[in-house]
C-alpha cells in the first residue's frame, strides 16, 4: 500500500536528518533560539527538530471552516447583544453582561482571534475552542523563518511543492481595516494595557512575543504606547486622554487586564465613558471578547436548540467542524440520532468526553474522561454542575506523530499529539497557524508540556 503524502514527507525528512542534516539543523535552531526571544514563561517554545506538515487540501479546508465558524460566531454575537436570556444561557457573569451597555451596540474593530482545532484520525478538522486574545503570532512566523534557513528544508522543497502560511500577512490585512475606522487624527495610534502584567493581578507569560508583535505593528505605521489603568486618564471635549496624550484605539494584552477595568475601576473610569460615547474603541470589543471567550458558546454552535441563530449553510458547517458540545446541566438532548438524559449518559460514557470550564485558559480545569477513574469523573461532573459552569464536549480522537527530539546528543523519536489553529483577522480573513505539539493530549503551552512548531503545506510537484 502506497504511504500517504504526509507519511512520505515525514519519512524523507527523518532520513535526511539522521543521515546528513542533524548538525546544520541544530546550528540554526541554536542560533535562532539563543537570541532569547522565542521564549514562553521562561522556556524555549520549540525543542523538536521538525515542523508539522499538512496537505494542501487540509489547508484549504481549514480556511473554509474558519470562515464558516466565524460567520456563525458573528451571528451569535449579534443575537446575544440584544437577548439577555441568551446571554444568561451562555453563562455570562453579571460583570460581563454589563459590558453590553458599553460597546455591544456600536462598531467593534476586530483584529485577530484564533480557532483551536484538532485533526481527527479520520482526517476531519474539528474546532474545539475560540481564543479572543491569541498568542503565538510572532513565534509562528519566527519558527517558520528559522526552519526555512535549514538546508534540510531546502532539500524537502526541491522534491515537494511547499509553503509556510504567514501570520504577518494577516496582521497587515487587519491593520488596513483599522485605518478605515473614523478617527480625529490622520494616523492611527494604539495604546496597549496590561503588557507588563499586574493588571488584574496577572503576569503576562508571553511578554517577549507581545513586545515583538507590537514592534511589527509599529513598523506598519501605527504608533504604539503602553499604559496602565491606574494612570491619569480623562475624557474632555469628546476625546480620551492619558497623561496628556489623546487615545483612540485600546488593546488589552490579556483577558485579566480587560476584566480588571470594571472590577477594579468601575463604570466611571474615563475609558468606559469614552468607549460608550464612541470617543475610543477597544480592539476586538469588550463585550464581544467576553462573550466569544466563553467555551459555552460552543454548545450554541453544536446544540440544535440554538439552530434559530444561524442560517442553513452555517448550521451545516457546524455539524462538520464542531464536536458535539453541551452545557453541563440537567435535561435531555440529542446524541447520535437518539435522545439521552445528559448527566447520566455523560457519567456512564466518560471515555467519550472532555469537561471544560466555561472560563479559563491554558488547560486549567480541563478533565479528560479517558484519563481519569469513574470516581474522579463523577466528582468532576458534580463540580461542574454545582460550582463551576462549563461544557461537556465529545472527544476528538487525534493520532500521534513521531517527532525527533535531542537526547544526549542524538535524535530520538517520540510520539506527540498536535493541533491545528488558524488565526482569523478582521473577523473573516484566515491567515497563518499556531501549531502546538505535546507528549500528552493537553497541548496548551501554559500546561507545561506544549511547545510550538512551524507548519508547512506540502503537495506533489
């Protein structure tokens, strides 16, 4: 039986690495990583010795799926902005619901988000989460550039058609869109809050990447400054001022920083008043980010009870690209053509499911049913029902791939799980990927084992 294209490419890459390209590969990685910029939470973002390869068909399908899912999320946002009952069903907390009055009804400039996906054993892509403050944008392109310097990649590119999707191209697209916003000043400036940590009691783990990203933004003609919420802010004559400098575009560097605005400073803060009055914009929107950050929204994409929110084409796309997901609560629901009593069914079939808190990132609070005992699963299910609102999501069976890692000076091959996470710019333009690999199914960088690899799309010549 003829091997698949990806298996063929990977086998060829591994053979080249073992035969003649190990030293040059290590040299390029050491030089690139040694600059101290490709670091997350104090550790290198990449320690494996090859990229991930996907076929062109998978790449095109991911782009199509991204557009369809983001179209559905936009519809969900519009409905939720007008429907308080829907917001409560989706688990928005009181302080998040209050954001509706700030910027839900005005124009929201959307810059970037990320759809986190898994390629199943059957080759089907499933999106399992949506990230409104995604990391990895600069790391992705930096790793891609590093690997493209390697002689081994040039040999692969001579045999196969190969391309590395660029997230930076998406950034350029989003910034062009921002220039179309109504503004008082001819040029755009961006004020970033929470970059240095501290806002909301948090530390930003990817500060090095955030600074590199803002440098790229500045290189494209946007003046970038950093700020804190406890500085001197004022709203005078329809203009927002910080320390005597006018502010029109605001970016919160993390969810914690955004949440601290109302929680710690209240609705009388000049930023809130300015956004309400249209004197300033928060990139990605305050209410929009809060709503689309919730994992409970994936229940709305999956559950037929919410089908009235979407057109027929979008609902069809959800059935293909979104795994079965439900809010953890009592009741009956469809599952594979029959109706089940949700809680007893999930309790009995833990190996099929994942429990996820409605809020949280980095794998915090995620429970993998096939990795725990029946007793642990029952306790987790009760916890989600009574104390921590969340969702139960059907497991995506992800095959592992062998990746070379260096041990005692020699490459050894270890099985890794991987994901496929397209960035979406300006709400509909997919460009670039974040790809993570790990030895266990929890792929998040914050979970401790996840690391990033570049992605190349390959095809036969």
